[in-house]
């Protein structure tokens, strides 16, 4: 459910913009607010699981997600919908790390590649099912149904989870970095919000841009200062002394910003430029999810055999090739060509994401793996939120007239993909420094 709700909204954005008579720069916060909430709550999940027990926290997270979904379904304005999406994200953000904790605990660290591949297959049901389900509900039922559909699934999850998940005892845990949480989460939100105001005010010189963006930058900078001096910081900066960990993190951030921003563009292109409905737009995006699902189990086995760095480099090269094609989009580009490009993109992303994270985690000392995993996930979700906001801002700036002919709109989308291409080129340079083969030994 949590992964599905990242993508299910994308196909509804064009409809929501009309429904609430607002702009893409505002409505993209339905997606950005959700992913920022995911990043905010991820560090709480590990602490809460230790403090209260994994099973209790998991079921509580599902409950919060269901409540957020119900409230989003009755939203009466863009602002209320964004607020309820944040609540939804607070529950959804705990589900993935807690699921990973349960699976890794059952399978053992020696099979982490295959475990992450199994989890990845389940997560990729979101990119496949989300756009299709969301498109069908928006076209034939109501946009509100894309949130209400979570309620019966969530209730079933709570019932089965209460019966099947093993009970676990709470145990003493490290002190939560409350100050770090209060600095980083509002800092990222304010920074991204300020940047998102650029198109509305034609530059960075307006107070609505530089005040929130400046305040956010200061909060993030203070967090970095705080994290460097705090033993149990929200993001453990000492881990970045490990070259493989830091290189994998930089690579991941650049790819996530480019790719998550691009995922927002595809449904809008199909609807605004090609005149497709929400369901058709969702179906046209399916090849990407299929490609990723096919490659994930193969990539998991190759990672366990020590080929992670090769996979990441080849995957980024493929992504660059696909995005280069997308920079040539017009209002008449053949659908089969776009479908092939999206399928290859899905394969490429499956070769980058999980293998890259495995490189980072396999080079850490065993006591540092949990903290490293949490730090990576926070950074990953933050990068996804930044990517969604950034590329929507660029697209809004490129589209000077929303009522322009399709050919002109297509040029705006092509230009926006060019920015993603620049980020991916930087990611490839970073990936060249990833360690080859199995790490020689774990370092802290």
C-alpha cells in the first residue's frame, strides 16, 4: 500500500489540478509531502520497534496509514489533501523499514541480496498497479476512491498481522535524536517549499522564495553541525568516512532526484500532451514496472555473487540512454517507442537501486548496518521528495502557457528531461568510484 500510494497519485495530478483550481507547483505537494513524511518517520521506526516491539509498531503504522487514507478521501481543498497525505506518509514511512527488519531477521544477513530482491518485487507492484488502479478509479469512479481503496486492504492487513506476525518483547534502545529530527525534517520541507515557489514568482528574489528556502538551508546546515557532534545522530555522519558508503550514497541521491522527478512527468505528458485519460496514462506506464520486476530477482543473485558495482554502472548507462531518448519527445512520438524506453528504464532502475544500497551496507561493520540502513533510507526518501519538487518546478517554468498547443507542451517536457540527464551524467561519474567485486573487509 505504501509503495502503491507513491505512484497512484501521479496519474491523478492533472485531474486534481482542475478539481481544486490550482497549479502543478502547488499540487505536486500531494506527492512531495507524502515522500517527505516518509523520510521524517523512518528514523522513528527503528527506535520505536526497539522501544515498543516490532509487531506493535507495524500494526500502529498500518492504522495511521488507513486513517490518513480515509481523511485524504474526504479532503475539501488542496491544502487539506496535502495535510492528510502527510499523515498517510507518517504511517506509510514505517512500513518498508519494519518489513525489511522482519524479513532480514527471518532470512539472515548472508542472503540480504535475495531478501531485498523479494521485498523489491512486492514494492514494484506499486509502479505497476498504482498507475493502472489510480487511472481506472479516477476515470470511472472518483479521485477520492484512490484513497478509500486502502481502507479494506489496511483492515485486512491489521487482522492478518495480529494473527501471523510473531510477538516480540520491547528492549532497551538508544536515545532518539529528537533535536536532529526537529532540525532536519522542517529544514528539508522549508527548503523544498521555497524552491517550489520559484515559478510563481519568476525567480529567487521574492521573499516567498528566499525566506523559506534560506531558513531551510540554515536548519539543514545546523543539523549537519549537530550530527557531527552527536553520538546517536539521526544520520550518522561518521559512516561517510567509509568511501564505498559515501560514494554509493552520492550515486543514489543523484539517481533518485532524476528518476523520481521523471516519474511525475510521464503521466502528465500522456494526459496534457497526448490527450489520454488517467487509465490510459496508467497503462502506458506499466512497462517500467514490469521491467523492474523481471530484473530484481536476477539482480539479487548477482549482488550476492559480488557483481553489484558492475550492475550499478551498467544500469546508470541504460538510464542515461533512455532519458536521452526522452529529451527528443514530441507530440507524436510513437507509443511503442515510449513503451520500450520505459521497459528498459525499469530494467535499468532494478540494476541500480538495490545493488547500490547493498554496496553501501556490505562495507559497514555489523554494529553499523542498522544505522547505515536508516541513514540511507532517510536520504533516499529525501532525494525522492527533492526530485519530485525540482522537476515539477522546472516543468512549470518551461510551460509558459498551459493552454499552448501540444507541440509546444511536448518541447517543455523534453527540456525538463534534459535536466534529469545532467544529474544522471553526474551519477555515472560517481558510480565509477564504487568498489569492484566483494569488499575486502568491513570498515567503520
